[in-house]
């Protein structure tokens, strides 16, 4: 499903809350896709955690490279 199709499914804006605007990222196949700028934006949109292949996922948010971006913080032991 494309980002435009996902946007079309979203309800109309009914309040003063604004959603973070995702950034466009070019991929190696010379097509463009989008991802959130950071995990703070993904969490604010209710999209975290994100899995590789999902709309909004970006490798720059996947610190350990396991295919899951913006994982919950587990703390230190």
C-alpha cells in the first residue's frame, strides 16, 4: 500500500493537533519511499515499533540492525 493510499484512509483533521511530517528517502533501486525523521515522530504518530518493510520504517532508526526500529527502551541492568 502506498503512502498516498494510507493518507487517504486517515480521518479528516478535526482538531488543532498536527501530525509529524515524514521525510522522503531515496532507496538503492532509485525509487522513493518515506520514513519518519526519528523515533520521536514515529511514537507521536502511534506507529512505533516499526518493522522493516512497513510504511514509515527507516534504517536510520534501527540502531541494532535487527529490522525493528524504535523498539521500546528496556533500561539498564
